[in-house]
């Protein structure tokens, strides 16, 4: 029979996982065809599927003997060696497979794993990299290469590989786990926690992942989360010594020392050689002052350490990386698919052991909530007077059986029932004298001690009961209650935990432990306990109410409301649930619902002050101040000493503007509660609002002495200090506010503004920058930093910040305005006008924008537009003197002197101390020839601003015009003292000196003007005149020549050079210069005259006649004598 049929059926069995049947058929095929290498190979694969690796190797050997080039056989023989732990032989087989097929991806991959197993990390790295070259999507190869990178300390490379693996397969849990470890090693704890959380979404309850996330959360200071993870880990793996040890660490950090000790002890019980657990417990014993026990634990740790260092547990270390060994399967051949897939080993989940049964109490033992302490409640008088039938009967029985402890115990319970604790305790004590091992008597006497507030004795009795029966859950519970009453939350939690270990369904223990967790701020753990209690007892109102409180504390308002609603559904009389639900409605701005709930609470208890106060708060938030005042007043009627009611009413009086009443109420609140910092703060605000700055400061300071962490009070006091000019104190307060709340951008903004006001720009910029770092959307910080940069002359930085402010809020008129100002100050007038126009569109009432756009138009010479904007600025800001001043300048530029003078006069009316307006009006008076008024305005400007050089200069000009040359010289001299580089002052003083015949002084002044500005033709011309007067004709010609080089149309210079030549009898040269003057200025009468004289000297009569006629034609400004002289000369010619 053909062996192929057996072979093919063997493959079918193989695919179905029916390995025995497959092996039988492969064997029959081999018997028929002993040379069939594939049959041997596949039988080897089937044997490997049954974990018969040695048998598989025998078959792979046969296949290779028949076909020495059988690549898959070498590969799978390598897999079998690997699974037997024979790494060297596995590596040799994978290497042979690679020699026969250099692109055999799985062979590289699995050889890499073997290299990793024997510590050859570089070779492993090379093989994983080669596998990835051949298959860029090989997830497991990325994962395992990441593990090797991690081992080598190349954490960034490891994370890159893990990240790439997760891009390909986001559900690859081992890679999430491994990347979490790498993030943790790098201190990137939040990212590590995120990876572990994602892994747990894929595999909820995985103890290794829970353990590692617990470590990371602990490092992040999130003790509750860490504890929850370790507890969940222990639910899956109760014998995890490391989890118990780490729980001990976290509980110790929270100050829960007893609970911590229990977990260290459990860690040691599981692993008696756990050095860290001994050490940690020893440290805790030290902290608790239990030094002998600490020494014993440290000694034990040292003993273990000295014996076997390698065996020490990692304690809080994270679980090590997972190297994923997969693809170690038959490759190729005639068996499609993978037959056997080894996976990473995970801890098995232990079965839950049944909880030990609790010791049953004696029937009739009270198990209700704790009785209030404070003494015995006696309902029946003394023992002799008791008429209770049960007690009478038991007393009769005791008289017959005086040594029966059961009878005394029963009678003690009856006494307890009627509230006669003293007699009950006597009977329980007698029972114990008869039978010192009578556990119920200890328990019941403990309950009676609890009833009358004798806590230490109650604890002692519960402790004795537990010595007799350590599994007595009720005694643990009751002892926990006593510790709770003593304020020992740590011990209380420990007792409740013991009760729950004995009886996991002990609802009241869960509830009580939840309350203690809540008391010490462990909300997550409290919620966990309340939820477990509710799973056992779904209608447990107290647990629902407390869980609602915890949800509210954590900000889970919807869950809180749901719990309070459930309480109300179960028990509509539960007024606390209405109030609590109302608080959540208030926080969620559901004011009508809050008021409705509070009204229901008040209906159930019309004297409940807390509900009235809360409703007053709701009314306040709803803007219904009068109703709020009524509710606060009602509380005062109920309790005239309720400081909070006065405080609340003071708040509402403040809200309706009744300042005296609000101050009176805050004052009364302070009298009743001198430690109420908020009342001082609010009264301080009222004092501030009515201008009583010193009283406000005193109240703010008092509030801070009571509550040094009140950030808002520091802010308020800083504002008062700033208003009073006490800026350093204001800065100090803002700095303290920042220390309290370092992530509040508004406080950095406020301090930055104050630094800006003080001119401390670098500090201002630093604060604005920090505000932006905290809140990148803080447009005000960008805007103000832009202003600070502008003040420092940093144009680009300022523009950038104003632009960022606009990006944050395209309707920010202030940012457009500020950017427009900055553009304008740097000459970018088009941009300035555009921004200021946008600011006007956004805020049509922004007078400054109109004013500054007017300035920009003014600079561009667009005078009509400037005048219009100045006018609009005046309409919006009638007191804007600058607008009047600038419009005056614009009118002046248009030659509208009267309008200019009117605007300058209005500016002076607004601010009589404005020197610029006086100065400008003086200029316009001068232009109109009103020299006296001009001099008066310049003098007034100087009076106001004695260093106003321009005013001295222009008054000098005015003096010069009216020939008051000495006064002119004095003003020019003062100008020069204030502005030594004012060339015009030097030039004009030179002219004044010249007018007084002081030629040398004049020449000196003109020379200084030339030194200041060598390109000033007027100074050269004037000096040339003075050189001429002194007969220094060559120097004069040199200056005139330089003057016409600088100003070729300076006809006077040519005229004066012509005169010098004429006087030198150089008539041709003189005529040439006169002609040049006349070519520039055709009506230059004197040039015609002097030219005529020069022509006569040369006997050029016709030219002389023509020149004389030219003189007469333009001689309108000349004297009659000169005109008559020229007319006679014409007749004579």
C-alpha cells in the first residue's frame, strides 16, 4: 500500500492536535517508505507536540541523515534542544539552518533568544537585528531586542523598539509590560504607569503587572493606588512575599504602623529568608521605640545576608523583563501552521481558601452599633430594686447553682438589656472568676465597658477573648471600635482587617474600616471598602452615604449624587442625604435642585442650622441675597452664638452693598470666633472698598497670622500695599502667594505687572514668561511681556508677543493697540495704522487708539486724517491735552495758525503746567509776527521746564527779530549749554554777535556750527560774510565757494563773491558771479546794480544800461535815494 496515504492522514490528525494518531500514521508511512525524510520530520514535530523532545530529536536526526540539506529539520532540532535547556546545541542547529537558508528569519530570531539565555547579548542583538532586516514587522523581535537594549543600559533604544512593536500590535501585552519597566528605570513614572494600565486593560488581574504598577505609583507618592494594586496582586497570588513587603512600606508611609507590621510579618512567613522584609520591619520597630525587636530583625537580616547574598529577594524591585520565546516551531515541511506555541510563564492563580469560621457568640449578645459613652444608663435602680422577671428568675437559679458561670453571664446580659451596666459588669466578672477561659464573658464585659466609656478596660477584655480564640472576628471588630474612639486609626484599621481576614463577609467591619480610611484621607481605599460592604448588603444606607461623601471628595459628583439618591430611596427620612446631595447640586451649579433638597432637609428638621446655612449659600449663588439673609438670620435665632451665620450674612450684606451691616456681621463673627481668618479677610475687603486702607491692611495681616497659607489674602494685601506705594511689600506678598500656589499663572502675571511698574523689566519678563509656561493661552501675559520688551527696546520680541496675544484672542483690542504703537515707534506707519484701525473696530470707544493713529497719519503727512483722529480722540477723552497739542501742530503744518493757536490754548487750559503747549503756541505767535506773545509763551515754557533748550532757542530768535541782540545771545548761550550740538543755536548766536560788531565771536560761533555739521551751507555763508567784513577776502571766497557747493542755488553767496571781486577791481570775475546770482534769482535787484557798476568800469555801456534797468525793474524794496541814483546814471549814459 502507498505510504503517502498514511502520511497525508497523519497531517490531518496533526492539524487537529491528535498527536498520537498522527504519530501512528507517520510511523506506518515510514515502515512502507523508510527513505521518507518528511515523514520522520513531521513525526518529530508531533512528538514535540507531546513534549517528547528526545524522541523528536531522534526523528529529526533520521530526517537529516536521509536529507542533509533539510533546513526545517535542523531548525526544529534546534527548537527541541532549546526546550530541553541545551542552548549550545540549539545555537549550532539554528546556525546550520541559517547556512542552508541565509534568509531564515525564525532561525535568526530563536538563535538570538539562545544567545540571550547564555548571556551573549551582543550576538543576540545582532540576530534580532538581522531578523528585523528580513521582516520589518516582526513584533517579537522588536520586543526581544528591546529587552537586550535594556540589559545593556540603552534605555532609549529599548523604548524605541518597544514603541515600534506596539505600533504594529497595540495589544502586545508583554511589550507594554517591558516598556513600562524601561520608563520606570528612566524615572518617567507616569509613562510607566500608563503602560502598566494599558496592559491591565488587556489582561485584568495580571499579578506581575499589578505589582509593577504598585511600585511605580508608590514612587509617585500615590500610596492609595499602590496599596490597591498590591492588594489586587495578592488576591491573585496570596503568597507574593514581595507584595506583602511593599504593602508594609506603603502603610508605613501613611503612618499605619500596625498594618505595616502585619504585612512585613506575612512577607517573612512566606519567605523566611527575605532580608528586606526583616530590615523594613526592623526600621519600623525602631520608629515605634521597640528596639529589642528591631535589633532582632536586623540581626536576622545580617545572618541571612552573610549566608547567601544571591538569594536575597528584590523587595520593591519591579518584576524583570519578559523575553518572548515564540516561533520555536516546526518550520516548513508538510505540516502547515504552528503545532506548539510556548508562551511566557505566568504565576498560577491559587484557589481561594475558605475563611475560618468565627466563634459564635452567646445568644443575646448585643451586636448593634457602638453605644455612646459617658456613663451607665440605669433603668431599674439598684440591683435590689430590679423587678425584671428574667433577672429575678436567673437570680433564683444562681442561688441554687452559685458556681455556674453560664448563669452569671446570662444575668449580666439581662442587666445589659435594661441598661444596668454596673450590675452587668459585676456578673460577667463573677463568671470569669469561676471560669477564666469563658470567652463570651470577656466579650460581653468588654461591650459593657464600651457602653460606659471605659475604653482601656474594654480593649483589655477583647484582647483576652482573642487570646483564647484568635479567630474571634467580633472581638477584633469591637477592639477596632475602641481604637477608633481613641483616635488610633492605624490600630483600628488593623483590627478591622483582622476581622475581615477571619470573616470576609463582615459588612460592619468593611464599613468601619472604610470610615477610618476616609478619616486619614485614603478615599480610594474607603470607596473600595464601602463598595464591598454594599455588594454584601445592597441597601446599607450608612455605607451608601459614606461612599457618596468619598466620591464627592474625589470630584466624582455624579456617583456621589447617585449614592445619596439611593440613600433617600431606601430611607426618605435621612436628612443628611438631602443635604449632601444639595452640596453636589450646588457645586454643579444646579441651584434649583440644591434649594429643593435643602428645603426638604429643613422640613424634616426645622431647627437644623446647617441646612439653613447651606440654603443661604445656594440662595447667594442664585443671586437671591434677601432670601439668603433670611436663612442666616434664622440660624442666628436658633443659635445666637453661631459665628458662621453672622459670617454668611455679612457676605450677603456685602453682596447687596450694605457695607456697614456687612462689617458689623463680620465683626460679630470675629467676636464669636477670633480664629476665623476668613471673617478678617472679608472685613478687610469691605474696609478696602470704602477707602479704609490701614484698617484693611490690619485685617489682612490678622487673617494671615491665623492662616499663613491663604493665597487670596496675600493677593489682597499686595493690592493694598501697591495702592499705598509700598511696592516692595506688595512684591513680597505676591512672592508668598506664588510659593503657596506655584502653578497659578495669574499671580505671576500680577507680580510681573508690579515689577513693570517698578521698572524692573527683566524680573517682569521672567514672571510673564512663567505665567505663559503655566498657561500657554494667557493672552494678558503675552501682551504685558510685549510691553516690557518694548520698554527695553526689544522690538522683535515685543511684536512677537503682541502677535501671540492676538493669536490667542483675535478680538483682543489691547494687543492690536500695543502692536500698533510699537510699529509706529519704529517707523512702520502702515502697519501701525492697520493695527490701530483694527483696535478701533474692536473697541470704538478706545480714545488712545484714535490719538495714536492720528500720530501715525501725522508722521506720514496725512494731515487731514490726523486732524480727524485727534478730533475723535478729544470727543472720547475731552481732557486729552496731547490730542489738542498734536492737532495744533497739524493745523500749523497746514498754515492754519489761528486754529493751531486755539488748540494749543485749549491744551494749556487742560494742563497749565504743559511746557510743550506753551512752546508750540509761541512758535505760532512768532509765525504770525506776534513777537511779544511768542516771547511770553517761550518764557512760560522755560519757567515750567527750565531745561527746555528749544524754548530758549526760539525766544532767542524772537529777541533777535526785535534787535534785542544781547538777550538773544543769552538765550542762545543757554540753549548751547543744554544742547551743545545744536548747530542752529551756534549759527544764530554768530549772527547776533555779528549784529553787535563782534566779528571774532561771530566767526567762532559759525566755525563751531560747521564742526557740528560740515554740510551746513548757511554757516559757511555767514562766516564768509564775517571774513569779508574783516577784509579776509580769500577766506570769505573759500567759505562762499563751499556754501554754493553744498547749496548751488544760494544766490547770496555768488552775489557776495561778486562784490569781493568788484572791490578787487576784478570786474570780469565780478560780472560772472553777479550773473550766477541772477540766474538763480532773477529779481535780485542789488546783483543787477553791482553788475551795472562793474560793466561801466569795463566801458560795456549797453550791458550796464540793461543791468541798471533790471535793478529799477525789481527795486521795489530799495530806498528812494538809491533808485534816484540809478535813474540819474541811466540818463547820464
